[in-house]
């Protein structure tokens, strides 16, 4: 069985070169601006610099902002799109996992979401998506925010809503692999804090003269759980994050990240105040559009994260994510290759995680890609904590956006 599945993986990678490429993409922004998905993505959902600029402008393209695209109401303060921008994405996977309780699994679909984004007014955009199906459950709203762009005519933005606090670092939603960026997901002990989804305010600012990007954020610190007695936050504390990224010529950039907050943890008569601190560095660079490398080192410190052991203090969690994406024909490539390394090393061994991933992507169309991926899992932690067994995994995927 194992040999057969490895042969299927190899065949899938080889067959990607034999599929015709005569289809084109028509998701929401491509339909609205009459552009190929390749204008912003390389490949989807990964953003090119132009795509990052478009998103950073609140999904506004001044050169293509025509009155004919809006309903005429006679009110200068009202700009309604003639059509409601909406798109969909579906991810389907076949997976084989060595020595697992279920070795083969048809994860079809693994996820299906509805997305919408566009303008509310000049320099004010919005974006949200609704996860109709994520691992067999309705996950609800994840990303959802209003984006105020170029406030007072300056390169200052404000984003209010729900987003991932790791977005200024490596955007999990834009990765090409089934394998995730694990360092951002870890919640140590009974902590509710990590660097995935949270509710709050994010403020990006650019110093154009030096090519420096600054981001500050304030969030609840306890994820996107449902409200209790009308309150989303579980305690009186707010968490704070900041990032600085310095461009290095046209090659890439190097950045630093810090995050600090507190949370009240309680279980019966036991109550703790856990202080959570992150700090780390990241870098990215490209080689003429043929290859892009992104790396992230992250240290997390928890002062008192475990209710079952209140005396346990100063728990450290060391995280590393490194990703290399190769595009043989630059942004016109139909084949892409990904190498991804994950490592989480925690004082609490149950949270340890390490993986090596190699993946191949074929763009059957600009909005339809096939993935073949092999992940070697070298996890030393508790499968109930990390969500995986010590094993290897083969994943074959079909990902479409329309």
C-alpha cells in the first residue's frame, strides 16, 4: 500500500506537465477589474507585490475607478457597487498518513468558503470570508475587517475587525501547502493566546523615504470565540503587538516583531494571571522572481500557563518557520515547488513539533491548481496536543477559486 501511494504521488507530479493550460480565472476582483488572477497572485492565493499593494489600498484601484461601476443615487456620499463582489474557494484533498489509525482519507472537501471584498467609500475598503465548511464543520466568519487607507493623505492605514495577528509576518491563508505554519498556532497549557485569529485594531504605516514598514496592533488576546454576556474579551486585559520591516534594496527585507499581553486563567478554585510575550525576527528575499525565501524565528514566554500546575512558571516556546518557493518561469510559471520547515521546541514537551515538507504545484488554470505534497513528521510531542501522530504524510489536492 505504501509503495502504491508513493507511486501515485510521483505520477501526480509528472502528470502536471501534461495538462493543457487554456482556461482563465474569474474570481471577484478579476471580474471587477477585468484582469487575470496572475496580476495579483503568483500563484493564488500567494500575493505578488502588486497584489499586496492592491490589498494595502483597501482593494481600490484608482486608475480603474469609473463612475459606471457604481449605482447613480444622486448622493455624493454614497458609492454602491453595481454588482456585489463575491467569490468562492474550495479545497479538496486525498491524504495518506503512515501508521495512523486511519491511513487513507478522502478530505473532499477539506474546506469551502465564500469571500467578498471591495469599496465602501473612497479609500475605505472591506474584506471578509465565511467558512461554510472547514473539516466538516461550519466554521463561520474568520477574516472580517474594514480598511481605512491613506488617512489624512498619508501612508497611514487603520484596519478594524477580525484578522490574524501573524498577518504582518507570514500570512497563513496565502500558503501553498496543506502543512501549516505551526509556530503561530501554539497555545501553551490553558492559554487562549496565539498568533492566529483575534479581534482588534491594526495600524500599518510606511516611511516611504527609507522603505520602512511599521505595524501596531491592539487585540483582545483570546481568539475568535463567541461572546459571553455580550463580551468577546474574557478579562480586563488587552494585548499589544508591533512589527518593523526594513526593505533591503529590491532584494527583500528584514524585520522584528514583539507582542505582549496578559490573560486571566481560571478553573474552579484555581486562578492564574498568565503573561504572554513574543519576540522574534524574520527575513525574506527573492532571486529575480525565480525563488522566494521567507524565514521566521519566534520566541514565546508564558509566566503561568498551566492551571493543573500553578507553580510552573516561565515556560519558553521556541518556534521556527522557513519556506522556499521556486517559480521556474517567474510569475508566468505553471509549475511551482515548495520546501517548508516547521519546528516548535517547548519546555513542555507535549507541544514539540517538527516537520519537513516538499510540495509541487501545477496551475491547471489561473484559478485552479493541483498540489502534490510529502511531509515528514518528526514530532516528539503529544498527538492530542499537536493534532498529529509521529508519521509521514502524502497529500494530493485540488484547489479552485471561482
